[in-house]
């Protein structure tokens, strides 16, 4: 196989139009193309059937093997490959039954990967297609499973049969890397689907010309990784110059007069405006990156200082949310004719416990919980956000691990509670989507299951912080490409449209390049470099970038 591949690619032949001769040809889009199945006495090629030429016919009565159609993949043993199947199939069943056809790879270590499964009525031509990325073991085959089929009663016909295999040194994977400014625009690929974004930081990132150009080319939206969080808006300053704020209970409470500090926020807003894009605001209420003094009497950072009462905390929370939202609105009025730069806010972030149950479902290692002991701070946050945010700004509850059945259920209960409060408003759930290569995207108890659950509870979904970790496995460009493509195909299948009350309205990837990924700092991945994003450190696009584009190109 290696010898054949080397000859084909060294010559640079464009022989995708050839039907016969070599078992392997170069596909028009790169990769190895197989147009034949393994032969035995049951197989006849170049048959004329129903007016079509070059049909492959398989007589089930003459089969000497269990599986009626087989393609030997031995030449690709111990390679990580992406396999794509396309064909039309007709099955003639003498008993006129509907047969369940499964294209599968006999690789137990990889979980018997399935390319497609479909019920085929007798006597009808049906198009079959499917794809899978898989690390192949030794001497594997792709075949139609014979399990459950009465083969002696069946005749199989295949036309326009084509399998394309790429990856692990196969095909045109060694092409010259493409700079992200020269690559196709991601925002154009999804312009009719949803907001597409990349998260950034300010210094050394958003305020550099290369990143500005890249964002302008690729996104409709961005999210600041840190700059809109409470720690950053308080600028790590000691509170001072206290002023009175009148709480909902009519009482006056002291709040700092010297913070929030909006200089960096304004810089971010100005740059984003100059690029003609918008922003998600991240985040108003979070247990992390919020100073301890915000919760204590006398605004002290002393860990042993008593916490304030819920009534006083209500006033502090309302003051902070009011200050931030009114500042953004004033900036937009002054600098953008009132048009929104910040079109959505993560109002509350990560307040649900990882081990959520029916009785205890809130994160308890939080100053917010220590003050309240219940979810009042979440409800109030959405009440205050609704009070001070424009009505067309999307209000979001944001969390990680949303595909966990118990956590998903707890978030749905929270959504229901917020919906029942007259002056609160929640429009969407933000699914952070820090996922891995083994995360199930569709099917039972999958990521998509949670997406649909949130729709059923009367909210949209935004994918807010997507990255895909290789975890403790070796990084595989082709496997990451396939996983990104799988996720984006699911996002597109669930996008919001005119005929759907709810859908996915935005997708933001959490970062730009693999260099310095936050995942590298996680204890669980120590010693295993992570490559979770679409761009290399030198600003060239990775195969995963093209997986995202392929999902857009192939949507129905």
C-alpha cells in the first residue's frame, strides 16, 4: 500500500475520473478512493441493472461469508483514518421484506464504528452515506453486517460506490499550511445560521493588529475571557469613597464609590465596534473571580469576617448589576447610536452543583450560597438584569457539564423557577461545552439530549465556550477534525429557524490558538499537551478548521 500511495502522489496524478485499473485512486479532494468491493464467486461487477451501467451485484445464495459486502482495510492497519462512504443500494428480497442495513467496521477496540444504518425496502434504490474517524487496528474490514439478514433470499446491487480514506499520511494532508487570514471566512460559512464567535483576551490579543484582522475576517461576535468579570471591573482595588444605595427594601446601604473601573471594558467595546462585530458579556454573577470583600461586613478581605445579611447582599448585587449594565448602555448611546455592542449577558455562571440531586443541587462552595443558603441570588440576578438591561439583550444562565443528565435536570428546574418569577427574565442556557473526544454528540444521553431538554423548557441555547480536549490521549488532527465536524453538524441541525420556537442561536469557541490553552493547567491533563482549538500557534489553520467548514458546506 505504501508503495502504491507513494507512486500516485509523487506523480501528482488527477485520476479521480478513472473508474477501473488500480484498486486505489486519488480522490478529487485528496485521499485514497476505493470503488470496488472484495470479490468472491457471489460478486459480479460492471452489470447493467435498471438502465444503469457499472453496477456491482452480489448474489446472497452464492455467498461463502457472513457479510454480503466487504471492503478490506488491511492496508490501513494501525493508522488513524477518516472514512467516508457514498453509494446507492438496491436489495431484492424474494419475500419482499424491509431489511435493516448496517455499514460497520469490525474493530472491537474502537467500539465497532458504524458509518450508517438504514432500513431498505425491497426493490428500491436508496442512497446511503456515512462517515467516521477511527484509529484502525490490524486487518480490519468495512462491511454490511449480515446479522439478522436471510442472505439466501437476497440480491444486493450497488452503484456509484465510493469510499474515501484520508489521514495519517494518506492523501493531501501534507499541503502547505494556510494562514488564518487567507483561509475561508467562518462567519460567512454560518451567516444564515447563527452568531459565530471566538473568545479573546485584551492585552496581547484583542489589541493586536493580527487578532483584529482575524476577528474581522472570521467572527460576528467575541467574548472577553476575563475583562468583564467582577475581579477585573473592580480592578483588584480596595473599596472606598462609599456612597449610599437604596435597596429594594427602601433602606440605604453603603456601596463603593471608587469602583467599578470601566477603562478596560471601554477599550474592548471600542475595538469591537471598530471591527464591526458584537460581544457576549461574560459574566455578571459568579462565585469565582469575585472579591471576598464584596460579601463581608465592612468590605474586608479577612477570611474570618462575618458575611452580610441577604437583604444587604441584595442591595450590593443590584448596585453592581445596575452599574455595569447602565455603563454599557451609556457607552452604546454615546459611541454607537444606541445600537448594542453587547447583545447577550451571562447573568449567572456555574451556580449548579456538579453532583446535582433533587434535594441538593446548588454549588455550596460559594460566597453567594454562604450568604443566602438557597437560589435567591440567582433569581435576583435575573430580576435585576431584566430591570436594567434593554429588553432585546439576551439574558443567559451559563454552565459547564450541561450534558450530564442530573446537572441538565437541575438547570431545567432552575429555568422553570426563573420563568415563574414575574419580573425575572431568562432567554437562553449557555452550554460552555468544554468537551472531549469521547463526548457523545447525538443519541441517547448525549450532548444533543440536553440541547433538546433546554428547548423543551422554553429557552434557546448558546454554545458559549467550546473547546475539545484530547485528554490523556495523543493528539490526532484527523480525529479532532471529525469531532468538530460532528458537533457542528449537530449545532446546525438544531439552529433556530423561523419555524422553530427555540434553537441554537450562537456558537463561540473558547480561545484562538492551542498555545497556552487553559486546559494545559488542569491537573487531570498534566503531562498531556492539549490541542483543543482551530488554529496553530503560528496562526495557520488546523484540519479541525476544515471540519467546521465541511459541516457548514454539507448542511441540507
